[in-house]
C-alpha cells in the first residue's frame, strides 16, 4: 500500500458501557447481539445516524472471542473511492490485519469493490462489521447495492431510533449525564424526574447523539445543586417541549412555527456536531450541500472561523 493512501486508522480497544435494553426493540437487539458475538461471521448494522450503531459494533466486539484484538474503524465516505479497493485488499490491506474492521457507510463502496468484498469476506483474516444508515435491502432490489454482498453478511442488526425505545430513556439519561459530569470534572449530578419526563416528550431527530448534546449543554447551565432540573433546558435552542401553544394562533400557523423551530434546531445541532463543516454535515444528514448551506444562512447560523468546508 502506497504511503499516504491509508487514512488515519487508530487501532482501538473500546471500553464501552453495558447495552441499555429495557425496551422491547433493544431486548431483541441484545438477543441478536449475543448470537452474533458467538460466531465470527460478518455483520451488517443499520439504523439512523446518532442511534448508537458504532456503540453496538463495539459491544459486539467486546462480547466476541476476539475481544482482545484491535478494533479499527474506516469511514468509507471520507476515503477516496478510487482508493477503496487498495485500502481493503492491497498489500497490508484491512482484510489482512486481523481483529475487527468496522466499515462505516458501506454503501459508498464502488460496485466492483462490493463484488470483490463479497467474494473475500469468508476467507478474510479480519472480522468485518459494516454500518449503514441506508435501506440496503431496497437499494439491492433496485440494483443500487450488491445483492451478493448483502447476502454475505451472516447477521443483520437494526439499531432502533431513540423515539422507538422510550422505555430506555431514563437509564440513558442517567448514564449520559454521568459521562458528561466526568468529562466536565464535576461531582455526579442526578436528573430530576421532571427532566426525564420533559425529555421523553421531545422527538430527538438526532437520536442519542442529540440527547447527549442536550445534556452536556444543560450541565453547563447547572448550578451547584445535586439534581439537574428542567430549568437547565430553557436556554437550549434545539429543545422545544410540545404543548407550548398559543391560543391566538391557528393550527396552520402553530405548525409552521414549530416546524421552523425544528429546522433551525436541527441545522444548528448538525453543524455543531461537525464543527461547522458543511460538507461532512450534509453527508451525515443525507442532504444536498447547497440546501444545508442555504438553511444555515436562512436561520443566521454561522460556521466557526477556520472550519474546514
């Protein structure tokens, strides 16, 4: 493999939390994870951005017999398509490394590389975990993704969106808040029941990633109390509790108001996740880059100076 071809691929030994699986969708996923961990076949993980797909891949790795081996991630959308084949199959390529190779955005592989990957998966020295946010079954049916590669994955795991696992929210909030307190180097803070109830009434389009961001910002506004309450949410622009209606507005005007609030909140959250990088944000949201740029201008959301576009 030529110098400079391979992107920075840190070999990690993930230290992950236990899977929160109170809800029925997550209990089903936990059962599938146990089955997948007992084997060594390739696995496809799919779900919405921010839902915890990489976390699920790390849990799978930790539960498997290869838990002590390296865990290497490659974001295919960030690598040049003409280099995909060399990254995977070239001299010193990822399939020869051993351990676990986590391929994000598997749909970005060129069709000829998809076919070759399907052929080489059974004999690969590395266990391959692929991640996608796209409906690959539909894509394969329409000829936009390799049917053979799709069938080569011995397990397919669907990670539910946060809105589909509401029973997990209290434990998720407590765990994420503990992590935020540790990162902020402050004593542990418990969420109030009112805070958990308020969060449960919000439909997080960015899933767990957005919930984490909300809690981190709320923590910044918290005082020295032992409990985090709803007052810490009041200044967070992306958090709008349903029910804050105005009697003088019609249904149509109310809906327009809330849709505009969601649009601004989502774009702001998305840009902050990517440090203002419009191109990376647009890829994650599966939006046209210019449309995202126009939305950011519409709502007066400026990218940080010096950010890479």
